[in-house]
C-alpha cells in the first residue's frame, strides 16, 4: 500500500512538473509573433522549474520486498521456550530532493549536470506489522521480548536489502528517470551523479 502511495506521489509530482514546463513553453510561444524551429543551443532552466523539481520531495527509484523468519530461544530449568515469527516489509530506496546542496544543478547551453543526494532508505518504518505472523511459540513471552525480535527482523531486512547491488540498481533507475525528464525539457547532454 505504501509503494502505491509513493508511486502515486511520484506520478503526481511528475505531472505537476510537466504541466509547469508546458505552461512556460506556451507563455514563451505567445510572446513571439513567429515560431522558430531552428536549433536553440541555449536552454535556461528557471528558478520555478528548479523549485518544482525540488518540491517533488522523496523520489523512489527501487522498491524491495522482504520476508524474514526470526526466532529466539530461552532455556529454563528442564524446559526450553521458543519464539519464531515471520516479518514482511517493503523497503523504498531513492532520494529526498529536500536534501540537495547548493549548486546541485548546473546548465551550459544544451547540457545540464545534476548532483543528487545519496540513495537511501526513504521510509524507516518499512515492516508491515499487520502482516507479521507467528511461526512457532512455546512458553511465555512478553511484549518486550517481541520488540527485541522485531528489532532483529528490522536489522536483518536492512542488511539483506540495502546491498551494493540494490543501491546501484536504484541509482541506474534514478539516472534514467531524471535523464528522461530533462531531455523532455530540451537538454541533449544530461549528466546525473549521486553524492556518496
């Protein structure tokens, strides 16, 4: 459900950016008494367009589903208590556009360079507790014991999903999405980098 929300937010933000770009294009077109189809080597990105891109906020580039079976045991006199639960989660990897640094976007003619924040986890509350299922339970366990198991599942999901490969895949998706958007604005040479 969170993934759909992020997709809807991302799509809505992209539509807003495209509408703003279209408005400025039409406004500029009506100022001139003729249409020139010749090459325009100088493309200026306006402060409004920059603000529109930043206003997108969190931009998801990769969604990773995770499932972890986590267990613990406790030995008592002549007995052993066991607790095992299955946790599900969806980790969203992307950038928060509110974290861009000054000078993050530079243009020169039909070339543009963007330096985006490092790819990271967009939502730290990624475990779907409603889907958590007991796998096996014997003995008595407190809410504190279950919280310790939850934290262990959280660490395992983070370790298994925030891999070098997933971060690289998110970067590649991000570069493609931004390249497509900027090329639609008229830039022929687009360079997208991410902070490390």
